[in-house]
């Protein structure tokens, strides 16, 4: 069994390693597709650029490929910002209004925010991300990067406005609220208010349950569009999902929330399950599956339940198990994704399995697109939960993996013993893992070094700092190497997939 565990662990890491292009070479244009800006030194001075970065080498996380590249035909440039007019209005912001709000925010709070686009939607709208942090342009070494993504379903509009309001709240509270200040001083928060701006543009205010706009402009459900661990996802990958996939491979996010509407619940991985494999070809069986969804639990189930409870119990009413018109109520306002209903290609499983990022799906409103006059109430209901959830990135263990000379070891493979989804060090040798209080062992493996196992304790009050020094392996010494897959990308590999079965063990189908 241990061998199988290792396989899964290293499979995850291998994929991660191969999908992380180096950030060291900003001029390299072999990375990604045509929508990535070719960096030229003068573009930093461009009038139409929100993120001006003096030296990409010292600002690794937002590189020039992520600059605001909004073409001039969008005609969005707000011109000189009237600073005293800056504010957030409780109303729905269409794409132009959202863009204007984000730009006004960076103009008004240049030391707390940075705006970048990770790509464009099918119809060419920028996928904006706003960083809110006391170090918006640079990753703070040793401090976590976290993210929120809203409006992945274009008609689930509350999430989009909540995130705009959150940006506004954080920047305007920094100087007066010590908690907000602590959060921004110690965390880099990336907020994407809309992952599906095209869908939003065609959706309709007042449509609570159904209505246009859920899908992207080509009719794809973006939360079914990611590589899936349990089943082959044959859906053609859409530019919005592709952009997110590339983004999360470049920045090591520790914690993430994906905001939706139509229910009141925090839903945690796995969303998919291997169980329905058994029923693959039988219509009757798949019908049965719909009625008898069973939980599909991760090795980090305790952590995911905790994160979900942090959201639901800090929400005004989620933890009371409120039923919506189209969805039942959930005990304490949380659920395992697959236990609710299994789905293939979801974003949260992808974040967790491929990048070790703990992502939870937050269903923040019964009505997907309520009248704008109700927005203040939604903000009040979700405000504390949105803030407290992010601070959970400061729980567990974090530290650095170094060689004997104190140099960082990049892409070391890490795993917490008995938790077989792995994670990796960044180029600064950093790692993070959210864990509840207890005693743990962490396994560390890096090419050319003697593998190491370290024991540590996690307490409730503060994260545990753990520095690990690796020693070079002697010439000729043999250490079991991670199992490497022959292909560059697991996402296209037609290999038997390990089955995560109810006993918590992994097994391989024989075919
Ligand atoms: C851990 O390593 C980091 C990076 O080298 C260093 O800044 C920090 O002081 C170290 N902490 C301890 C407790 O050794
Ligand atoms: C579950 O795992 C156990 C232990 O490896 C194995 O014996 C069993 O066959 C597996 N079940 C399925 C359905 O794969
Ligand atoms: Zn949704």
C-alpha cells in the first residue's frame, strides 16, 4: 500500500513540477499562448498599465505577463481619478464598471493594491485579479498567498459584488482596523471578482434559480472544465479555465475560496468520486448514483471540515442549515462535495490535487442574482466569514527547505505522513500546509539529497515554523526515486488511474 501511496504523492508532484514554468525569465515567450504580453522594458512606462514593475527579477510573482493589457478599444481608461469620489456603491457592476472600480482602487491605494489580468474570456474581457496586501507587487518571502474567485458561473452574481466590496473594505479599513492591517501585512490576497465575465453580461437581475449566463460564451460550465483526478475530463478546456490553471501553477496559493450562489453551504473536496466508475455503463446505475451520493473524502478531511466550518459559523446564517428553494439545508452549513452531488472537472479538486492548495466552494446566497437593493444584507451576512476564512492560511506549519549552506531548495517534494496529497517548495524553498493542532511527521524529498523525515507539533495559537536542512546524497548512494510518468502532462495521459476507495486506500484498476 505504501508504494501506491507514494505513487499518488509523486504523481501529483511530478505534474506540479512539470507545469510550473520558471519565473526567472520574463522575456521568455515560449510560456503560454498568444494572450501573454511580450515583455519589453518600455512597457513598464505604458500609460495603459496598471501594474508598473521596476524589476521583474525582484518582483517574481506578478511578472510582466500579468500586466494590465487591456486594449485601447475597450475605452476603459478612467482618466484622472477623482479621489474624493472613490467608493463602492451597492449595485451590480457590469464589466466596464467593475474595471473602472478596480482601476480607481489601484489609483487611490497604490501601496495596498495591484491590478493584473491573467488572460481573457472567450469574448475578450480581461480576467482581472486585484492583489490586496501591504506588499502588492512582491511575494513576501515566508508569507502565504491566498485567493478568492467569484462569478465562475456568470449568473451567480452576489459572489462578484461581495468580492468587489471585500476589496473596498480591506483597503479602506487598513489604517483603522488592526485585524485588516494584520491580514494585509502578513498575507497577499488575490481577488478575482469574475471568472466568467461573458456569462455575467447576459445574465439577468432578479433571476434567482435559472436563467442565462451560467456558462461561458461557448456554453461550457467552467466548474466542469478542469483536469480531473478521478475521471478523464473530455471537455475542451476553455480560455477562462486555462488562464486559471496557468495562474495557479505560477503562484503557490495556500488557501482559496471559490464563490457561488444558489445554496448556503461550504462544500469541500473531493467533488468527484471514483465510485461511479463501477456504474459507468449502466443507465440505471447512474440514476441510482444521483440519489445515493456518497462522501468522497480527502486525506485532509479534518482540515477541510475545519475550513468549511470557519466560513459557515462566521456567516450570519449558513451554519443554521438554511434550505433554499432549490437546495436542501446542510448540517452546520457544510458538506463534502461528492456527498452533495459528484461532479467531474471541478476547480477545487484541481487546486488541491495538482497544487496542494486548499480550496473550498462557498455557496453564499440562495438567490443567484437577487435585486441590487438586497446587496447590503448579503455583504453583512458574509463579511466576517470572508475575512476569517482567509486568516486560516496562518494555521499549521510553514518554513523553508535549505541545503547545508542555507540555499533554498526549490521543488522539494513534501508530504505529511498519512496524508498522501503532496506539495512542493517554491523557488525560495518555502512551504506551507494548513494543519490542525497535533503531532505530525513530514517527509521531504529532493533530487541529489538524502530524503528526510521530520517531526513537529502544531498548536492552535500560531503557525509552526519549521526549517529543514537537507544533506547531499553521497555519490552512488541510492534512494528510491519518485515514480515519474513518461508523459509531460498527466492531463492527457490515458493511464489507469488509481482508485481512491472507501477504505481510504488506493488501488489500480487492472485494465
Ligand atoms: C528559517 O529559515 C529562514 C530562511 O532562511 C530564516 O529567515 C529564518 O530565520 C529561519 N528560522 C529559524 C527559526 O531557523
Ligand atoms: C480497496 O482497497 C483495498 C486495499 O488495497 C483493496 O483490497 C480493494 O480491492 C479496493 N477496492 C476497490 C473497489 O478497488
Ligand atoms: Zn455555481
